C-alpha cells in the first residue's frame, strides 16, 4: 500500500528498532495520529514535543537522591526540605516543578510511605516516572488500609513500635520520603551517600541501602 | 463503611491482591502521550488540566479501566477531551489513524 506511505522528505529511513519494532497497537497509532494533528494545527511544535520527551527522560531518582544526601549531612537543609521540597531543590539548582512537594522524614519512631489512591500522582520531577506497581490496583487499594502488609510484600519489616504514616498524593500536593540514614555511613561523603538512596526508599516502600 | 457512591477509580481501602513489584521500560509512544499531555497543560497552552485528564480516564468506565494499560487510558482520555473541546474532530482523527497505521505497517515490513 505504498500510495498511503507518506514519506514527504524523499529519502529512505534507516531502521529504528526501538521505535519501529514496538507492536502497532491501536493506542500507539492513536498517539502518533494525535501528535501529527496537534503539530499541524500549531497547537504544539515538533520541537516542543521532542524537548518535553527529553526533559522527562532526563529525570531520574538521582535528583531526589542528591536532596536526601544533602539532608543527611546538613540538618538545616533537611528542615528546609521538609518545609518545602521545591524551594530546597532550587538551592541545588534542581527544578522540582510547580506542584508543591512536601518532605516527610523517616526516623527511629516514624516510617512514611506514599501512595496515590485515585490515580498516579508522584514526584516525577525528582524520581522519574512511576513504576507500574505504584499505579496498580493492589498498591492503590491496600496501602492506606494495611501498610505493614504491603511493606512486607516489598520485604520491608518494621518493629511494632514504629508508627507508619501513609500519605495519599494528589494533583496539588505530592510527597518525597526522606529515608533514614543507614548506620555505618559516618565516613561517607555526599556523593557516596547519594548512591545509597534508591527510588523505592523515597517512595517509602523500602529503606536506603547499607554501604557494601 | 458503605460503598454507596464510590466510583470505580476510587479504590483506596478496598481489598485486593498482593502487590507484585512489576515495572517495564516505557515504550516510545507511551513517553510521547505523556509529553503531549504535559505540553497541553503547560503555562503556554493551559488547554487541559490534570483534573480533566483524570475525569476523562474515569469516564472510560469500569471495564476499560481494568482492561486498558495505564498509557492506553491516557491516550484515550486525552483524545476524548480534545474532541470534546473541538480542538480535533473525530473524523480527522479516524482518517489520520488509518494513514498512520498503513505507514507503520509499511515501515515495519521494509
């Protein structure tokens, strides 16, 4: 059906396995069609679309980990991080976006865990896109009701006397867990500390790693 | 607690299966629909709020909510709301989808 093959720039594309080997599903087709129509109508430009995809691709848990490592070595920064994550991130030249994010600190007495029961709100500017399980029915349903059992399914067991606080994210307020600094890390510098901070520890389903 | 009035997406506190810690690397088209939604909602455009997005997902109905993948729901909601707002028409979308499908199939068989 070459007559429908709209190559309007007169050259042959090299094969792009990552793009073209995806199955041609209905919603993939819908997304491509939508993107083309919005560009043609001038609602968005192709450059803006590419830049937006690059921007989200660049976001990883490394951003959040930098904030946590700084908080572990600097108590006043930690206080500012708890009060206003977005402003504290700006101090380290990290753009946390416009939606307010609150820091919640894990201590010997309190463990925080974050969920979005209604959908998938998540501090994606600081830890990337949410994993599938965060958006799953099981996690969204049960975390607010039986957080200790859910934590157990992630291999995280807390002493009975530790209070578990569950935070339900919304479109208007998100949360970043400040995990407890692991024991045996006194001699580590900020970069080494950041390596111990995992995505899951900033969601609150696990602890930060202990040094190898 | 009574479940009267609870809608399908409002699942906090209900019983469910154990959490399986699954994840996958997002496909190119999934990242693209994510980027489209963010652009439509940005300061420059303000055409599509996150609340409209979620309303569009919830209106897909319980069956679709359970059977479609996460970004499939995003694509469906974004498209439906843009049609509702008159930014695209259902006819031009249908025509363009046919063209895109032909093109992708041709490229895949090259």
